[in-house]
C-alpha cells in the first residue's frame, strides 16, 4: 500500500511539473494579440495600456501592436501585459 501511495505522489508531482513547464514555455513564446477586436483601418485610441512585445519593444496598447504587425508584415506577439523589463525602445 505504501508503494502505491509513493507512486501516486510521484505521478502527481510529475504531472504538475510538466504543466508548469508548458506554461513557462508558452509565456516565453508569447501570446497572440486579439487584433480582430480592433478596427485597424480607423486607427487606435491613445489610451495607455502597455504591452511588451516579443521583439522587446513597448507598445502603448494592444491595438498599436496589431497596427505595427499590419504595417510591417510582422508577427510580434505579446510577451507580457505591462512594461518590458528591459525595453529596447518605445513604439507609439
């Protein structure tokens, strides 16, 4: 019975470790911006809701990140919401 309990605990620990590793990898790659939520043809608002892109640039908001991708045929993802830890430069 003790062996089965130890096996169960080790299995659960491995399961949770794998889940955490996958979340860390997804955060490193970045999240896809929700560009379909914005009318990019009309432009973006000037509200400041900072987004750090996977290019390590700071964007004032998610719409501006989408606009940047559209104009430059880029595929910059969202690294994190908020300020970049070490921003390369700021993009409008």
